[in-house]
């Protein structure tokens, strides 16, 4: 899977495709990891309390 691109689908029929669950989960984990890199910024919660 190319960096940043959603996993390829698997053709199951003329009008039916699916995705490998593990590949989709890995894609999600990669997105979260990239989001969290450098996230040393302070985030305010809904209650207004600062969180690191």
C-alpha cells in the first residue's frame, strides 16, 4: 500500500468489492500515528481544562 493511500479493494463480483480488515486497520493506525507526531501542543477539553 502506497504511503497515505487507502488499501486496495478486493473484487468479489461484478459489482461487489471488499477490503482486507487488517490493511484498513493498519491504514487507520498509520493516520493516527502521523496525526500524533509533534502533538506536543496543549489541547483544551470541552470543560476548558488544559491537557498536555
